[in-house]
C-alpha cells in the first residue's frame, strides 16, 4: 500500500484521515492498534469531493507504523510515516501557539507521540522494541563504524600498501571494544533475565564472527606467501 491522499474533514489546523491505495488503484483506510501500528486495511468509501490527492512513495504494510497527515494554516501540509511526521507537527504547533485551539491540538499531538513511541526504548546504542503481536522483546544494535585511516598519502599508499591482516585485525579489535563498552553500559540498566541472555548470545556471536574473519584472513595471507615462493 502507498499513501495517495487524505479526506479533508476540517479546513485547517487538524489531523486528516489518510487514504492508501494498492497496485490496482483500490483505495483503503487503515485500522490501528494502541501503538499506532497498522492492524488492517479496509476498503474506503467517501465523497470524492472531499478527497485530496498526495503521493508518498514509501510502502505501508500491516504491523508498520501508519501515516500521519496534518493540515495547518497558510498552506502548511505535513505528511509522512508517524514517527517522523509527529515530531515535525509538534514543532509546527510550538511555532504557532497563537492559533485558537492550540492547547487541544498540542495535547492530541503529544498523545499520538506517546502511542507511536510506546514500543521503543533506547538505551545508549541499543534499541529495544516490543512486538505488538506477542509482546516479545526485539533487540537491535546500532554501533558506530570505525573510521578508516585517512592519513596515508596517495604515493605512500601505492608504494607501501598496508598489510591487510593487520589493518582488519585493528578494526575487529575496535569493534569488539565498542561492543564490550556497550555491554558494560547496559549492565547498569534494570533488565529482565531473558534480555540479558539475548545480550550474552549476541556477544558470543560477535566474538565468533571476529575470530572466523581473522582466521580466513590469515589463511589467505599464507596462501599468498606460498604462491609468491
């Protein structure tokens, strides 16, 4: 499904009803759960004169965050996926606090924000998400990539290329250091036993990947030396 427009129920300073469409051009409304995730698409029926066309290339599926459309004053129109859109709408409202129904609108926007982000908990570099279907904890990692060494000049790099195993070993060590630091940070957080087990499993997988990567590099290096001899 793609967002193709909205039903203009109110003239300005109001959230509008999103309208989606499938590949065949059939239009749909969404139904939502308490976390603003799409639970279903239902075929839309409405007066054509109330329909305002929009285009958003992002695809929406069941269990995704829904779209939000807000029509402000003086031609302001903002629409996007809910987590992105709601922040911009709140900025807009704070900049236009003289509108008649400002307090009610801001309250509505903040309630929406709480619903949208109620299944996300950010702890340092870790993002925890609650699966709305079975309350399962999903753990994802977002580590910064090690910066490549940019101090080597062009001529030096050509004449004396660095040894690949040493460079990659250094990067692997930096990755492991970052991971270990994040684990220590998370140890101070009150987590349930299941989550701690998942963290430890991910730590073991990370170390095993590093070991396998280094082992393959050493093998390749040995093969190259034998070929040269």
